[in-house]
């Protein structure tokens, strides 16, 4: 039987699939903790299909008298086989099948043009077929959710190619994107090219983008490590933690990105909690775009997660609830290198999980409002949700999403890194030798980003203006 309002998750490239693997693992843990009888219900159906196998195998369970198996509502795409093969050989192998996978063996060579122009055309029909099959399982598909990185070739190139395909094939279905941006010390020399070229596609074809940068993730992991090693009374470490060893001491991670991917997975769990669990004050993904994006292209939302210890498998005596709300607006908790409190808010969403009352939400909004500059035409631009199911092993958590002009600082830095390469024409020939790729693609992409930055600057300039001096909106004819 088709299910109402599920979400289809598309993981693209190495980074996207590594984050996806972490998300599926943690989503299963959450549903197992809540649904201990193992019944296939509406909560599980939001991200999983119930497949009648008639034969009990690994991962099989008895659902309503039938033998069934959960299959993730996902499409896994990578032009290298490594990460996808690891997933298929790991503990999550039973929730995917070959009809959900697209892989190649050559890779995109850290080249946006190869991923976008070559692999996009080569695999377009296969991708469409898998997306159509995913959509056929639903009465009304709520949205497509793409996870990818901006610095590599497949994630940036093929990941943004998908957006145009989805726009053409499913124009009424919302397109959400989680984009991981490279740090300034990224070891992929061409990452500024890939990121700028991908930015143009994100601005034109996505409904909502959650930008996350690697440096912020690394800084948060460092803070969590300090918590783990602080020796504070009451601090305990859970077995098999991503940040600690089985002996309860800090470990040098064999895969340093595992804990960083875990943060992004927790972001996605909080973001989709209302879609997965019933609550008195739920918010679906479409409402985020409708309430937080007043202008179509200004759809980049800065995210923050609190408390930090919920991002790791660590038990720390909880701080006051009000502190959690204050921390959400601190630059130390942002998943981008940005400080929203000193820039202009267009809108803000607070997505709370766990043992928190609506009165707590309202009280903290009223407490924080005087210190947060909002645009004059949307002074009460708050959207709130309250999911009663907390992260596993914790009492509460908060995800804040801010449409804030501070995001432009990251874009300005990205443009500067791009220009340092482009002025020297460094590595440009690797892109121009791809059919359909011209130098004008670069100039158009950086022009698109400059226009975006200018729009954020113009809005930010209004925060100190008296209301009578604010510029009037120009209506396009």
C-alpha cells in the first residue's frame, strides 16, 4: 500500500554516501528505541518501505502477519565504487538493493565538468528510472533530499545536475539539499572551481540549501573532544562511540571524517524528526521552505545544533534548558563559519526534540528577540516545532535554522579562493577539454555568486535604517 508524505533521500558522491550511511544507521537506532515491538508504522514509513519477502532473511521481521524487510527510500550514486561497496558489505546492506544504486569505476577526477556534463548525460535515464520507481511507492512524495559535497567532482557536478533533472521531472516536489563546503585548507586544489560552478546550480534549481563547512565540523569535534577529556563529574562515555575508544579514552580516529559525518547525520535526524514521529507541534520540510525563504534565491539556511554532547555518544550532566536556546545563536554552535547575531535575520526556525514544553519555546523566543535583529517587515518571523521523541540516550535537543545574511561571509571567502586560481588560469584546461564546457561557464558562475552576495549585502544594510528610509520592493513586470 502506498504511503503518504514520505521523503526520498539521494546520496551523491563519496561524502554524500558516507553521511547517508551514518544517517540510515542512526535513523534505524531511533526507530528501534521508540518502536520496540518492531511494527511497521507511519513513523518508519517516512523513510523506509515495507517489502514482503515471504522468506525470512537477515533484517526480516514479522509485520501484520507477513514476513517483510525494510528498504530505505534512497538512491545511492557515486562514480567510484568504494564507499557504496562498503555500505553493501556492511551492517546496512539489507536495507538497499541493486535497483537503488548507480556506480561507475572511473570517478570524476575532482572535476565538476566531468560529473555534470559527462556523467550527467551518461546516467540521466538510469537516474530518472530509479527516481520514478521511488516516487511510485508514495501517494504524495513530500520532497527529494540530496546530500553531497561541493569540493569534489561527482558530488558537486552530478549532484547539481540532479537538481535540474528533478525540477523537470517532478516540478511540484520540493528539492532540499545538504551541501558540505570545503575548508580553506582543502587538499583538492580545484575545489574552489567545483564549488563556484555548483553554487550557480544550487541558486537556480534548489528550493532550500543547508550549507555546512568542514572547518566548522572540525571545530565542533574539537570542542566535543574537550568535553570527553574534561573529567567533569557525571561525564560518562557510551560504548562504541565515534569519538572515544571502547576503553573510554579519547582515540585517534582511523577515519577522521566519521565523527564529522555524524554531526551532519544528527542534523538530518533533527530536521526530519517531525516527518518521522507524531507531535503536537510538528513541522514538515515543505513548511521550512514556505516560512523561511521569502525570496526564491535567498534560500541558504545557516544551521546550529545544541547541546553539543548530543552529537557524540557521550553522557554529560545537562545544562539549563534556557542555555540550550542561547547556545543555538552562538557562533560556536553554527555549522558554518558565521556569526548570525551580528547580521540580519530574514526568518528563523527552532526545531526542538524531547522533554520541552511549548511554554519553554515561547519564553525563550521572547527572551532572545531583543538581541536578534530581524528585517523590519518580518519582526515575528519565527517558525517552531516540538517533537516529543529526543535523540537516543538524551533528554532534549535543538536545531536552529536561520535565513541570515551572515551566510554571505562564507560566500565572499569562497569567491576569493576561486579568483586566486582563476586569475592564473590554473588547472582550467582540465575543465575546458570536456565537451560542452566553455570559459564563459566560469564567468557566469562567479557573476551569479556575486549577485547573490550583493543581494545579501543590500538586505544587511537595511538593519540600521529607520523604517521610513527603507527601499521599496521592485516588482518585476
